[in-house]
């Protein structure tokens, strides 16, 4: 049995495998099926909540100290099919900058923007909210202005991890697995400013440390070596 609060955390090798499977898929599959895969890449880079990923707009890219981040202010409500007009635990109008995007994610997003714009022009559909992840695989959802569904991203991530034979030891894998993974990697980095990391993820420091930081199995070897080293001195 597992504790209710136990979360699966992707290892560095698993993250590498997932990323490269998605890169392969993006290079070989029709662009109107890219949405969920791009959402996963964004989540693995930034640790954003899936509702925040859904609400991302093309005009929310922000250049910061030579890095590309998002400056966000909204999230998507899957139940009402509307924007929440705010971020979780924030006042309306408050913004938050995210963790930086990787070069590969930026490259694929740039390519996708071009393809998306051409597609919408051909179909004479207006992207009324300027969504990055506007649904393109379902014409009705696209016309209604809905972003890729959270369930679609969850299903895609599960499909990829199953294809890669990633064993989660009975723990669930969802888009929140990406968030917990990113937070745990930050929390296990001794050079990281935890208040800065918490702010980028949209949490107080206390919530960041209590809810989103878990033991990082990639640290096992170095931690064991550290203990043994201290025992011999």
C-alpha cells in the first residue's frame, strides 16, 4: 500500500526519455496533434499547474536576463469551460513569472505558432483568447475557443510513460507529476533559493517545502557517499 500523499517523481533519466520521445513525436506527427505534447514539455520545464498551462497565451512570453519565461495571470476552469480570471491564491490582476523554458521547447513552440496561425487562417477560426494550446484536433472545441483538455494531457503523459516502460510503482501519473518533479528537483538543489523557487511555482515557501518537495532518488548515491565520507573523518 502507498500513503495517500505519496507522489511519484520522475528521475532525470525518465525526464530525458519523456522529452526525447516527445521530440520524436513532434517531428513525425501532424501538428494538430501537438498540443498535449507541448503542454507536457512546458510542464516539465516550468512546473506550472495544468490549468495555468491551458490558459497560456502567445503574448505571455517574457525575456528575463537572457532567458525566456512566461508572465502569467490566468488559469482555465475545466468544469465551466471559462477562464478563472486569476491565478490560484492570487488577487485578480496579479501576475507571476515562471521558471525558464528550454531551447528545444521554445523552438517547437515557435514552429507550432506558425503552423497554428496558418491553420486558423485556412479554417477562418479566430483564436479569441490567443491561446497557445488551443485545441486543433477537434474542430468543435477549436471553434469554441477551448484549450487542450487537462484529461488529454494526462492521457498523453500516461501513454508516453507506458510506451517507455516507466514504472511508477503503483503511484498515479498526471500532469501534476511534472509539477511535483520540478519542485522536488529545485528543493533538492542546495544552491537554489527556495523563496525564489516557491514564488516561481506560485506558492508560499511553507507550502512549497511541505507539499511539493519530495526525496529525489537521483540524489541517493551522492547522499550515501556524503554520509560514508563523514563517517570516515
